[in-house]
C-alpha cells in the first residue's frame, strides 16, 4: 500500500522540528452494511475509504494529523503539520531502517466477505427477519436486523524502526425483535461477530438467531416483575463479560489510572478481588471479535494477566502510557480509524474459568436472581460504582431456577463485587460489543464463567432493582434504532488537510 522509502521519508519529516517519537498509520478499508426494518432492507452500504494518520510525541505532548491523500505530497504535508504543532525550535535529521515484524498469530478467513455477493448477504438478513416473525406473528411487532463486514488493510511504521503490514477481517450480525401485547412491550436481542469472514453465518445461523431473539422478547411479555433489594446473584456464563468489562476492565486501562480516574490506581500488588478471580485480556484468541495480531501502534498482540488469584498485577498499556510508567507497551493501543490517535483499550477481556459446577452454584445461591443475559450499563471508573440492566433473568428459589422476571437492574461497586465472588464455574461464555471511549468505538469481546456473587445468609454485594407488581406495570424503554454497522464499519465523509 505504501512503500518503505516513503514511510521513512514521512517519519523524517514528522521529526524535523524535534520530538521523541513519530508514527505513521495507513489504513484502507472496504465495508458492507445492510440494515433491515419493517420487513424490508432499508439501508445498504458498500464502499471503500483510505487514509493515514501521522503522530508525533514530545514528552507527554502529542500532535496528530490525518489525511485521505496517500500520495507523497499528501503524507509529507500531514507529517509537516504534526511536526510544526510540536515545534521545539530545532532541526532534527534522522535516518532509520524499518524492520518488518512477523505477526505473532494469524486468523484464517474461509470466506472473504468481498467474494460473497450482496444478494446472498441480503437473503441472510431476510431469513433472520422471517424466522423471528414466525415465532408468533401476533405479538412480534417489529424486527430489525443488522449485518456488517469489514476488510481492513493497515501499514504501521514508526521511528523506533518498526514496520507492520496487517489485514483484518470482521463480520457481525445483530437481530433485535420487539414483542407487544396488552400494553406491554419487550425486546429481545441476539448477536454474533468475530474476526472471520462470511463463515460467521454458517457457525451462527442468522435464521436461528432471529428465532432466539423473538422467543426471548415473547417470553418477557409474561415474565413477572423483578423484585427489589439485596440478594445473591448468579451470573451465568451465557451472560457474557459485561460485568468484568465495565466494572473492572475500563479501570485497568493505564491512561485512566495515570489521570487519577480509576479506582485501581496505586493498587498494584494488592488484593482487589477474591482469590478465585483471575482477569485476563487476550487479543490473540482465535476468531473473537476483539482479537488482533498487532495493535494499532504495531505492537505484537499478547495475552496480559491483569488480576491473578485476586491480586492486581498489571494494567493495559499503549506506547504513550507505557512511556510514562517507564515500561514497554503490552499491545493494547487501539484506535477506531486513521482519524484517531491510539488509546489503551481492551481486546478480549475475561474472568478465567474456575472449578465449580454451574448447577451447584445455583443450588448454593438458595434464594436470589439468575442472570442469563446482560443488557446495557454504565460505570464510574473513579469509584467503581456501576448499574446494569438485565436482559434475561430468573428468580432462584430453594436452589432451583424459578420463573422469568423482567425489568431488573444490578447496582453495586466493581471492586466490592469482585471481592465477594464466592464461587466460579468451569464454563466460559463470550459476548461481543463495540466499546466506546473518548469518542472512539472499537470491537471487543468479553467473557466470564458462571459466578455466585455473595453467599446465602450474608449481605449481598449487589442491589437488585426491579418493578413493582401493580396494575401500572411499566413497559420497556423504547427501542433505539439498530445501527447495522457500528463505528468500525461506518465510512466517514472525506476530509482533507
């Protein structure tokens, strides 16, 4: 895409006015997005975009310029703009050799998205819609299906002599079904995504996904209002790792720690969770949505243990935050596109599987709430306080799974909850998402085994908020329009320097 000589010339121009470090990130992406609503394909996008970002670091200061002009003049113009922004009043001349790094891991793509006709992708979207409506045409009032695929080629070079070329392929399918009856409206969602091609739709049949989403929405119509109060909570492996991602993961990103915005700041080597809890982030996992071979600074991906047997042992670093702590990056500098500078970000974050039997965990809970699917949520990284919605939950009575409930929320404090994990199952379930930070979205996966939060007969660490069983039973929040692509698939309006 860009030859080494031009990359070296661009890096030299970026450091011509001084600076400690320079980097060029070149990107070319092809995207397809299909959005279905009301039984019709309402949106179809297919296109390409290319551009480059040039970054210069001087101490803790950063200058960043980007352009969609990949000619020699365009790249050098971007480099000079970044250089002048951090002009240190001196002329600097560099010569360097660029060493091309081999990827530490590869992700096989069986069906490259660009080889699959758009009509085939549209047929798959329609099949998901029809399957969802077939569950019960009387109560399934709306179905929204989003499909997106991305083929992204990147070239990264920096003044440390690193040169990386990488191809990234991601595919995603999301189905959202809305059911309504007797003045009550509920939604069900099912999603699948990964670092793979169109074979995703063979591993996760969109038609079955549509049926699952619709059955979940229909079941919620007759679910009991959730109770309120402190109680033991069992998070099933199928709930995925929303809890660890939000209540723990963001607080372990090094830039937030350094800014004093993390409850985990200054606690390296200290016990921050129960001894049964180990938290890892591994972007090398095959096929997972948050996987990558190199981060967006050209650092080879590798697994990082963040909490080991309850003790905090590491943070997630990009190059800038690692330099501040006088260490090397551990491969977690990520960016949404060439329009953005990299930040410390999660990839595939999970609580490692334990040894307890998931069925025994439910029996041990006695009375409480079983969460099989998490909804959205938010967290204050400074304090660790969080609130999450429960998309699919059940009462636990006498150690057995009871009736389904709706309208439940979970409120607590991340570090306190992690310290009160009393049992960890041997299973492990992943979910996918687009993680937002500083206006950027990047694809991630998160996971956890079945876990018991709290013990029978003790004050539980989580407060369950629910609805009241009255005639004024509240309906779910209005369903927001489903974004069929997410930020990683969206093409931007062309901007020139």
